[in-house]
């Protein structure tokens, strides 16, 4: 069950992620072909003489039924295999961030039902039930507490050392889950740079092979490939780096909070055990006096 404060934070981050994704797609969807076609048409109309312009206007109604290329298809065609690969990485990025928002939460590290159950058993001095409850529940708090309870017989200092060693291992395990965000953050610009180089090489090849005149549309298409793929790589990298920093801080905060709660729990359990050991044993009942012998 997700608590209301934690649920609101989770929804806020998901809305931010969707806004970033939609903003990136909107830029790709709306800008290139329509604006480019309008600018080219305006330049051609300004340069054409009046007779040709009149003939062209007479032919325009017949060409009105011709459909333009879909923007999505244009982006996929321009970006090529590199762009499709970046889109696949973007889908993986969205899935990874969604899963991390669900897995890395304080309510998962310290389930409220477990904490309430342990508190009630501590008040009833049911220490065996406390130990069983910690062993049965698999969460970050139970891992810290069980490692401390295992060394509690050697002293409180040894129990704390054991919990600190367990905390180091658990932090490494949680950071492994978010490490792919750093990989995507550094990989996105490199893939975009690869597309930039590919597009620039293609544009210069068109210029080099043009003997009579340069084909402007082919050069522009190659440059468009370079810019679109670069944009897609950067659009993947920026949110990946942002969310990596967010989850890095969240891992540190959750680990320290859970470690403090487990240390306090083990300390209270050790104090209760010492108090129970110092309590005086109940006095034994006096032995019955032997019956008098008959005279």
C-alpha cells in the first residue's frame, strides 16, 4: 500500500518524466517538414516570374490531393537504424525509471505493518516473536536488524559493526539498480555524435559527387539526419542524468534512515535483555516440614 505523501511524490516524478518525453517528441513531430516546405515554397514563389507563377497556381488545385509524408515516418527514415536504437533505449529508460520509483521507497525499506508488529511485540516482551517477525519479512530493515541480532550476544558494538557491513553491501546492491541511468546518460551523446558524423559524411559525399550542380535536397536531408540523431541522443541523456542524481540521493537517504531505525531497535532490544537478566528471580516456596513420627 502506497502512503499518501509517497504516492504524491511518485506521481509528481512520473508527470515530470511524461512532460519531458512529450516535449522531446513534440519538437520532433512538429518542426521539420512543414516549416521547411513552407519556407521553400515562399522562396520559390518570390523568385519565379509572373507567367510561371500563374501557370503554377493553375496547376495547384490538381496537386492539392497529394498527401505529404507523415512526420513520424520522416523522423524514422531520417534517423535510420541509429535513431531506432535510441528510441529503443528511451523505452527502456522509461521502464527503468518507473520500476525504480516503485522499488526504491521508504515504505518498501521499512514496511509500516512490520514496524507496528515489532513495536507491539516489544511492548509485550515477546522477544521470540520479534526475532521470528524479522526473519520472516524480507526488507532492508529486516536485513540490517537480523545481522545486528546475530552478533548481539558478542556485545552492542559488534552488532553495530555487523549492521554497518550489511549496510555497505545493500547500498552497493541498490546502486547497481540505478547504474544503468548513468550509462544511458553518458551513452546518449556518444550515439548522437555517431549519427552526426554519419550525416555530415553523407552530406559531403553528395557535394563531392555532384559534377554539374549540388543537389540541395540531398545535402539538407543528410544534415537533417545529423541534427535529428544528435537531438535524440541529447534528449535521452539529459533526463537520464537528472534521474540518476535523484535516485542516488534517494538511496543514500533511505539507507541512512533505515540504518538509524535498525540501530535504535537493536539497542532497545539489548537494553530489554539486560533488564530481564538483572531482574531478581522469584523466591522459591519453602519446603514442607516433615510430619512428626508417632510415639
